[in-house]
């Protein structure tokens, strides 16, 4: 199945919420962050598509000036041999200055479990209804999320120097 055919199926099902973009090597579909789980469930269950493998979920922080973050999902249908990238762009912080929240897809693809935990740990995106939303790389009491563009490293962690100034 071609990208154009996949795009048409998604557009017919989700209408204007699906934006097809082709800006280079691999085209992608952009969807609203609040529809991630719904669209992913459809991509997995629809017999014409059957995206049975989530290869990766990646997060990007576009910085405080732009004020957005992105999630990029790399999907593959092993039996049909087609690939798809979907992307969601959303605000870095809520009005209450809390970190962003997006629905989990770990109930669709089990591999999302650790990808989402790593994203939470390093980028501060919380995944709603995730079965085990806790840090995976850093200690539970670590302050902040180190891959955010505005991250400020703490000076010490339990008496250990964490941040060193260049002389």
C-alpha cells in the first residue's frame, strides 16, 4: 500500500484532523495530540493497514521560544510491508505550567511502554493511562527532565556534584 492510499484511508476516517506532509525523504501524517490513541488504535485494527509494529516513539522539544513539543511514531505493518510516520505537535506546558499530557498507546503496542517511560523521564511528557508511568533511567527523586531545552541541572544530588562549571 502506498503512502497516498494510507493517507486517503486516514482522511476518509478522521477528516481534517489528518494533515499529510511531504517535506523531504519520508512523508508523514500529523494528527492532533488528543487523538493519538484513537488514530493509533485504528491503524492497528483496520484490516487494510494493520500496523502491528511500533518501531519507535521519539519526542522533540522545540524550545520555549516556539513553545511546542512533538511526538513522532514510526509504524510498520510487517505482513503488508508498509511503513508510516505519524506526528503530533502540542504545547510544552499547560496554562497551569504543568508538563504536557498525551494518551498512552501502550495498550495497542506493548513496545510503547518503555518508549513512553523514557520520554517521560527525559522530556517530561506524561502519558495518560500508562500502566507504569515512572522514571526509567533517572532516580525517582531527580529534579527536572534533562532533554528539555530549558533544563537546568541541579548542583548536587545526594551530596554528589552533578554540575561542574568550566574553568
